[in-house]
C-alpha cells in the first residue's frame, strides 16, 4: 500500500505534497526536523490522503497535483470539491 498525502503548516500557511509507503513514519520525519524544508514549518498536520496499490501510482498522483501549482486546487481537493 502507498499513499499520496497533503500536509499543512499553520506557521508557514503552506501545503506540502508527497507520496510514501509508510504514512506514520513519513509524518514523523516531517515533524522531527529530518526533512530540510518541512523542518521550517513544524508542526505539520496531515490534512488529506489517498491510498494506492503501490508507490508508482502515488507518485504519479503527487506529480499531477504539483504540476497544477494551485493552492486553490489543493484546497478543493481537501474539502472534497
């Protein structure tokens, strides 16, 4: 199982988009200074996830959303719209 996920930082007022196979471990890495960019915005909250059969599909979804370069698109995704 793999995951596409969206994190949100109140501190930075920004979203972070990623893909992984272990969501708990990855969220912990983001919130314990193990990731250079995300260490600036701690704490990060998990606000959205989608599950996929393998990492290849989760990464494709990650790239698809990142290419849109749209905060509004991400917020619609999170709200279910």
